[in-house]
C-alpha cells in the first residue's frame, strides 16, 4: 500500500521565527544603506550647493540616473555586471551598494534644500562675527538646515526601508524573499502576507512616531 507524501505544511512557530530573522536582515541592510547614504547625500548636497556650475554639469546628471532608473533595474544590472569588472560581491553586498547610492541620490537634493533654507543674511552675519566657513556650517547652517529637512529625510528613510524588499530579486533572504519561500511551502499567502505587513509596520512605526515627537520638540 502506497503511503501519501505531504508536500505542504501549515504555518508554524518556526516559520514565524524565520520571518523574524528575515526582518532583522531587512532592518540591517536598511540601517546601513540609510546611514551611509545619508552621509554621502549630505556631501553631494553640499557639492551641488557650493559648486553650482560643475555640480549641474557633472554631479546632478549622475545622481539623476539613480533617482530616475527603477531600483530593481539598478540592482539586477549591478549584480550581473559587478563580476565583469572584477568585483566579487554577494547578494547582500550588491544590494547594500545599490541601496546606498540610491539613498545618497535622494538625500542630495534634500541636503541642498536644507543649506538653501538658511538665508544669506544669517550666514553673512555669522561670518561678520568672525566665524570661519567650517564654524558657519557647523553652528549655523547644520542646526537650522537639519530641522528644515528632517521630515523629508524621514520620508526618504522610510521609503528606502520599504524599497529594500527589492533586494530579494538578488536572492538576499529579507522579509519578501522569506515570505515567498513560506508561501510556496505552506500555500497560505494571505496569512503570511499579513504577518509580513505586521513586521514592516513594526519596523516603520517607531521611526515615524519618534520623528514626529522630535519634530514637535524642535518646533516648541
């Protein structure tokens, strides 16, 4: 007598743990790309502001490529062309590079807007008080500009966290890739998608709430 073979299995606690680990991977690649990309974007924004002609000719078109080309296309192209130029990168490293550059391109215009938010009279006044250029940037431009662009930066950060799901096309096991694996095995797509949505909410909600609280404190 032939024995039946069970192909599918129901969603279990181990599967929830598997999604939790994937959520940590999502958080890790998002944190690194947002942090590094924000620093690079701040530098690019400063360069666009200070070197208007050269920035418009060389830097801005390059950043427009990362802003305009769909992220999934950037990921696939970089992952496949990196070995051709001698770069041996795995899915995580390739995804991190592309997400970082993508974040820096988005942050660049935000950072430039923050510098432009500080009026010229205020900057002239700081220089007339004897401040150097670096002191002016540190004590005047950065504090005022950071408050002006903070909501926009938070929007970029949350967007990048969600866009990190596209790294799944490279095989990196984050939340979306993990959900695909479990859906194939359990055949319970609705339940798994709901759980994944709850994980994304748990990752994003504290950031949005803390940023709103911080913004309110700054406005007082």
